[in-house]
C-alpha cells in the first residue's frame, strides 16, 4: 500500500477541549500544526459536559486556590501529584477568564460576573461548607466551551484533518516520538504525519464498561496507541462512576442538579446521604455518593419494581430555576427517563463516567516514563493532555468540574511547552524509520484478510459485560482475579475479529475494529492494575480492604501510596512514587488524613 | 415492553461497489430497552456491519446522527422508535452530496458556517478579569448558542437546496445573530456588511422548515428576522 507522508512542526491528535486549547497555543505561535480528529471538532465528547468548570473566582462566595487545591488533593485520596494540582488550581482563573474573552456564553451573576454554583467535594475553608466554584453556562458548559474553543481556532486558522482516525504512534530506535499514522475515513487511505512534536488529546475510554455516560467515540484511542508503542499507563484501576446516570439509558445527569439543590432519595423517600456524609450530604465527592447509592440498592432500599435505582428529586425547586439553570437536564429526563423533573424525580444509578488514569505526564504536558533510574523521564517529542493523560491531578477520584479545568490548563500547558521547545531549537525532525507504517498496515491487512473470525460487536459486548461485572463500584478479590483471566481470553479473541464490510469508503466496521484494539488495551490495564492494588483508595474500593484504625477507609499508605504503571508488553506492572510536594513555596504539602465529607 | 420487530427501508450506497443508490428493505428485532431510533440502528449494524452512519454522544448534543426520517430531518438518538410509522424510511440529509449510505459530505454546510466569522470580535485590550455582561444581556444569547451544527435545518431549507454556495442557510445565520446579539462583540457593522447581499441573508423566504425540524427547539427564522431588522435600522 502506498503511504503518503505529510510533515508538520506539530501534530495534535484529538479536537476536544484539550486538543483545541493546545492547538490555539500552537496556531497563534505560528507553528505548522495538523489537528487530526475522527469526528468534526464540535462533536468531541467535551460537548457533553454539563455542570461547569472549577475556578476560585470567588464571584458569589469567598474562595481561593489554596482551598481548591486542598479539596482536589483530598478528593484524589492523596494519590494526586501535588505539584500538578497546585499548578492547575493556580491557573484556573486565568484559563476560565480567557475563555470568557473568547466569547464563551457563561451565565451571569446580578453584577455581570461569571455565574458560579456549588459542586461535589468543593468546599470553603478546608472542608467546612460548600463553596460556589463551578463556572457554568446553564447545564451546557461543555457545549459552550467546546464551541467557543473551536470558534477561536477558526479565527486562528488552525488546520484540521476532520474524520481522520489516528492508528499508531511512531517511535524510533531511541524511543523518541516522530508522529502518527492515520486513516482518512472518506477514502480509507493511510498517511504518515511526521512531526517534531506529537500531542495526544484523545479523551477517555469509558466505553470499556457496559453502562457508561460516554459517547460511542470514547474508545481510548490515544491510550491504546501509547500502550502498544511501549508507553506505560498510569493508575488505570481508578474509574469514576458518576452517581447520576439515567437508569437504563446511562445518559448523564449533572452533579450541578445537586449543586442547585437536588436531593437523592431511597425507596422510603429518605435523604440517605445524610447518613453517609453528614457535612456535605448530596454534595460529597462522587466516589462517596456512588458507593452510598450502591449500598442503598444492595441493601434493598432501591426504587422501582426491581429496586435497582434511587431517585434524584428536584420537585421542590421552582420551575423557574429548573428552566433557567437546568434546561438541558429537563430535556434529557423527558427524553431518556420519561419524566418531567419539575413534576417527578429522575431514576438514577452510578454509571461509568471518567478515566482518572492514562498516559503519564508532568504538569508541563510532557509524557514521562521511567528511564535510567528517573521515574519521570520525558519522552522526546511526545506530549498529552486531558482525559487521556494522567498528570496526575485527579489521583484516585476526580472532583466534578475539575475535568474541564484539567483540559484547559494542561491543553494550554502542553501547547506552551511545545512552543518553547520549538523556539529553543530543542525539537528536531528526526528521520522516519523505514518501517514507520508497518504496524498499522499489518493491522489493516489482518482485518481485510481475516476469515472465520468473531464479530467486533460480540467481542466488544463481552469486554463491556466483563468489566462491568468484575471492576465496578465495589471490587472483590475473587471477581478481580477471574476478570484478569477473562480479559486475557477476550484480548486473544479481539486479535481474530472479522469485518464483513471491506469497502474503502467511510468504513464504520473497520473503524470499530481498530477502536476495539484500543479499548482492549485499556480494559486489560484496568483489570490487572485493580487486581494488584490490595487497598481501598478513592474510586477503587475492595471488600478485603475495609475501614480500620490503621488503614482509614481501607487506605494503606504504608504500602500503596504510589502510582501504578502498567505495560502492555508482558502485561507487567511497575510503580512510581506520588509527588507529595507542591510546585512552589506558596503552599505547604497537604498532609495525609482520613477522607470524610 | 417485550421484544419486537421493526421494518426499515434504508437508502444504501457504497461508491466502492454500488453503481447507484438503492433502497434496502430490512427488519431488526429489538430488545425491550431499545427506545430510540439510534438503538435500532446499532442493532442493525450488529446484523450488517456495512450499514454506515455517523453517531457519537447518543444524547442529542454532538449533532452527528442527523438524517431524514420518514421524510423529516431529525436526530436518530432523540427520535422514539415507537413514534414512527413503519416501514421506517431513512435517507441521508437532503441537498448535500452523499459519501456513503446515510453519511453526507458536510463541506458546504461548514463553509457557510465559517463564512459568517463565527467567533467573538473585541479589539479592546483584554481586561484582567471577565468582561461584564448583565443577566438580561446574556439572556439574549439563549436560543442561539445551543446550536449543535447537526444541519437538520439547513438541509430542510429549499433556499439552501437551490443555492448552497450563496445562501448562508439557517444554521449559519443563527450563528451570525448569536454574535450580533452578544454585547461583548464589536463587529456589528462588518457582520451586517458581510450579509448584505441578495443571496447570503435575503434568500430566506420564511418557509420555516428550519424551525419545524430543529431537534434543539431553536428558531433560526426569528434570528434571521432580527438580522433583517438590524439591516433596516442601520439603513435609516
């Protein structure tokens, strides 16, 4: 097959929030940049974010970045790196105000400032009371943000390759990254994008689970490509189950509903969160609320004929507030739950939502791997930001509104680092290895030639069911062990998938088969990392690691205060230390403590 | 609800093997949990992996799965299967070139969107904090900024069918008014100049198909009327 070569200063893979924010930095600095995206930019999954983006603007209640940093470290169950967290919380006001200047239609306070609402796990004065930190555009914040970022890129003349799917990362013998191979959906043709810098902003892989708030496109493409190319994946056992997915449909209902006063109730109408989180109640951290809901359901206090969900109640809010602040939620509830939340509560269940782990990076957006005794040695030419990356600011559990902040801060930071490295002459266009496209071409040839294989749909379904059963909200040693075994078998089956459609033109079957390869890497990383971590921390809670005086909430800092690194080759695990030291002297390290809300 | 079978008539065309497009009769058995047209299409793909359409968020915010459903444009993910008469006839969005099956080439649609300069213009030095905007001024953007660029409106508009290269179309004009209505934007005159043309704005004959099909309940016709008002007020 003839493979065209295209050369750029930088190639960005993904055009969601992180990719667009990085692209802006590069375009405005005049770098010749290609942004590859498998969907038109405004169709990226950032569009579905609802409740807001965190920044301690203090427009409605007193606030500062120290409190935000404390909440984020505590939310992460101390697995987040404190240098990256300090960097993010300090930069929050700047990147949010920038967006406002780009035209983002934030809601407004009476005095014309950006409207802010309370959100789970965000507090004033180190956990004392809820704070209004979430900057919102109704309940369509992600949509408003993604469109504003795309629009600003139109202004900056960013060059997009729309409906191009990246296939594999190109590394040379030194391990340096030289670009990617990619396939144009319309023609099926493969090209090499050869660049001095490659930024991954490919989003998460929530589609490894059966029940997910995530879009079909969230297949962990960048994470899978990195893993296949020998980059370890960090902390993949930590997945966020959002408390309020619509029961059955999985569609997201923002935490902003509880920020505006919504209450979770069990079958007897009890506001059960008062028992689990006496202080922040329904606005406790997401992992805490999801476990409380699951416990209520498991103990027979679920609602509905099958007692399989709880209710999110906003009937006590004024219809005016609902129409003004939560109009999109009302549409979703009517469409997907068949209830008008002005009149009746919404049935909800914890639903897979966000990947805390990912490609290991530092706060500058550089991808870092262990090398020559340094656990965080940058990979030349390789950067990542957003959900596909692990900086790590979310640690074992992300706070709501910190994901939109993460993609802004680290998208910008990765872009700035590339621009600096470019201007200093540090970035070089290294020669392409002769076999640069061979891996991708072999994958495509395998698919075209496969006979008597299984369907992508069947193998994918088996993976999703397995992950749902074996690595859910609560985790059990025997289920995890079985899950490792099963995922190993499913990964073998995925090597023999067969597609019937062999067309060159917009072949969805081929795309889904290639996506499954990426999902499988993520699922293997998740189950193997989860089985190995013999403690409870954040979103990873095991039955055999209960709350004890020595190990509060089952967290075992003596043995497990460390980041997991999973390598695809050999299915091997390694670990690296958590950075407990902030970036500057402006703040003391946040000392380890038991998490309560 | 138990399992049920649904009948479809679907436009099929793969330029790699088909000489010309054809309508395929096909049925699919649904599970009780399948409620939306997109659920049924995903089941169809499990049966025939060559069935091609775009999809992503499955909740009506990304704008990927617009198609012509029983003669009317809409999003597959927001359309209840049980609201549709069978056989359910699916065609690609009208008026744009077909790439394959239900996938259309949206180049012309986005070209028109880009032509209205869809970004905020404010040449004053950026202040340290946010630019202030009253809640009332912000409310002017409601019904405008929520557009998901699905193209249901523009591809249901006869004026856009006739002049896709000259008439901006309802989606682009809705976006144009979104910036005209923003108190932070300073480019009003240039924006109006850019639309003052027999085709770009004035090909809208208030047929209102756009309003009828918008899956987000937006009203491009009203926005177009407001732009025309601004033109008139500027002239006198």
